[in-house]
C-alpha cells in the first residue's frame, strides 16, 4: 500500500494492489456488535452519497478504518 494523498474528504487516498482506494478514518461508539455494524453502514452510505454528488471516486472503493 502506498499513500497517495492526505486530506479531509477522503482522509487518505492509497494505492492498494494497483487500485486507487479512498480511506476514511473514523471511530465508532456503540454498545454492541449490531450497533457497530449499523453505524458502519450509515457512515459508508453517507460517504458514498457525498462523494457521488461531487463526482469523486465514482468507480473506486472506500475503506472505513
């Protein structure tokens, strides 16, 4: 993995196995596994919609770390 850039949205862009990938660094506070999954899905959906509106990474993956 090679970090290509650092910023606000996304937090990092990395080259992973030859694929430009956006990395979102976040913390999740939850009471249990089900709430963690729900929060991760909410964050991923929110990021996807935000990037889609701005035409960022239309065909690139996102990773939540």
